[in-house]
């Protein structure tokens, strides 16, 4: 059964700690994305990667870092530099190239900073 | 700068009614306009999409109307059901470097009451 797996589903972090969210896909998609979802603000793009070992900043990359060492994996690290990290984080993937590509989303990871 | 404006923020409709969600965009390079549906605690999933060469697209009970000159598009749900209660996001993307990423609206929380 193909899809995107995000873990953990819920995560609590103390202020000043880094935390890494996992995203794995078995859809054989080249592109992967991280979005942040906050109430009333929709989905905002943090980082995206169109190919292994390459990634680009999205609209709100400050305080986040990513890596793309394998096609199927795109972990997101929320660093202590992120001022307001409490949010719902969504990973997605799509086939490239070209526009009009459908995004397939995981079920999300909810991060709460205590 | 918000490139896709979505309204209303929330909407309550009686079963059988026709909820309408509106979106407006600014970037004339956009040429792909999808709608995503998200249930609580889940990731969004593609519902229906349209390109600007047509003014309307129907898939089952869901219809997109597109007005290129006004730079607006809307989602209509015919014979709405309680199971349609979800958050709906419009989005847009274009072609070429920097335009191919999806830009999402802020979402509409739809509630269908029996």
C-alpha cells in the first residue's frame, strides 16, 4: 500500500530543544515537501526538494532544516531558533517535473512546545 | 504577501444545501487551480482541479467554476451531506522556476448540519 508515513504523530518539546520529524514515502516520487499548518493561516511551505541531495527554502524556512539523502526520506528538524514551533506539520510528495502535479500528504505530526 | 485569498473562513450549511467557497488570486502566471479536502487529524487530499482553458469542471457532487478575467474560482458542493464536513483549501500554481509550487488559501471550515 503506497503512501506517506509521518512520525511521530504527536510530539512534545521543551523550549530550546531541537526536534526531528520523520517523513518516508514509498510512492517513488521525486519531489517532497514540508508544510506548516496553523489555524486561519492555511498551509505554508517550509522546504521542498525536487531531487535527492537538493532542496530549496520555501516561504517560512527560518528556524528549520532538512536533508534529502535518500529518495524516500525527507526529515525536518525544528531547531531552537524557530520562534513559534507549536503547529501541525505536514509532509507531502509529488511526481515531477511540470506543474499540475497532485500532492500526496501524510497524516501529519503535531508538535507542541511546552 | 498572500497570493490566494479564500473566503469564507467558516461556513455552516444545512444538509442538501449548496455551500460555495470562493478564492481569488493575483499572479497571472498561475494556470492550475486545485481544491484539497482535509478531515480533522488527517492530511489534505486532492478533491478536484481545473485549468484556465475551461470555465467549469464537475466531478460527482463537486463543481469548480473559474473566471479567468476576474481571477477568481469557486467550489460548489451539490446536495451536501454531513460527511462533507471538512476543511477545504484552494490552491494555485504556475509554470516555470519559482511558480511551480502550490500556493494555498487559508482554508474554509465547512459544517453540514443534518
